[in-house]
C-alpha cells in the first residue's frame, strides 16, 4: 500500500525524457533502445578501436580500455549524471547491465579476472551515500560470476572532482598519489579489471592502474560504462 501511494504521488520518471516509467525503471524503453553499445576494446591512450582485443599501438601503455557506451549519447550521460549527482541509485543496475551486455560481446575471458572498482575518498562517499563505481561493479561481477575486491584499492586523499578540471595536466596532478593498495599480494600475479563509471581524459584510470601495476599483476584492463 505504501509503494502504491508513493508511486501515485511521486511517479517514476525517465531520467532522459521525463516520461513516466514503470516503478524502479530509470529510463523508458524508447530512451533505453536509443543507447547503442560499442563492440570493441580501445587503446587506453589514443582510443583507437581494437576489434581483436590486441594492442596494435601504444604497446607500453599500462592498460586496454573497455567502454560500453558513448558519453555523447544524451540518455547515457543523464543516466550516469543521475547516479553520480542526482541520487538516482537505481541507475547503477541499468548501467551495470549495459556493461555486462557489452562485455559479453568482446573477446575476453572474464572469469579469469578480479574486479576492482575505482574507490571514492571517504568524505566523498559519505556525502554521496555510495560509490557509484562499486555499485556498477557489483552488478557486473554478480552477473558474470566473477570475484570482486572492493576494499584493497583505497583512495587516501579527498581531491576536487575531475569533472571540475578541464586541463589534462591539471587532472593528472589532481589524482597524483590519491590511491593506495593495502595488500599488494592480493593483486600480485592476478588479471585485474578496474571498473569505473566514465572516462574522459583517462587520468584517474592511469593513476589507479599505475598503483596496481606496482603489485605486479599478470594483466590489466580498465572497464568503464562510457567514454567521452
């Protein structure tokens, strides 16, 4: 009865077009169908498409990039922004499902990997109430039956959001030294997938992967819902 009156007074709305949706849905079917998935991995540095999942350029770059969606898609962007800044926690489920669908289309043996969500600082997490990357990673890991480590990579500095900084060098400086691995042995000789919601300059992923690389993992892959 409580759910009925809540839906009557505060009906569910699509985060993109604002049309009324079924309870719990964050996008209507029309807006959801308008989001197209990528079909390849990308070079982490130049974003060149890698159809066979093999490095053909920038071979010394620390990671390959997997990105399910294009951040320029308005519905995808509003879904991510609604999760991060609008308190639409339920959007994590749909974003995770997009990531799962994308992952199943590319040539990666996901069961061999350990999932690691990009952490928030404690202050930012307390303010937001959750880590959006962890929520997405949990959907991904559960759907594919993959092990996840959510406590070993931590953020030890509370810095300004990357979205507030436009210059790449300043972005790199902003995230310098913000991550720490508590137990390097947990990442040693493992295949690691670092999961985040969106990548723009790649500064956060580059800093996080460089810290994990010091633990001598077997392989590194960065996986995001969207790329700008």
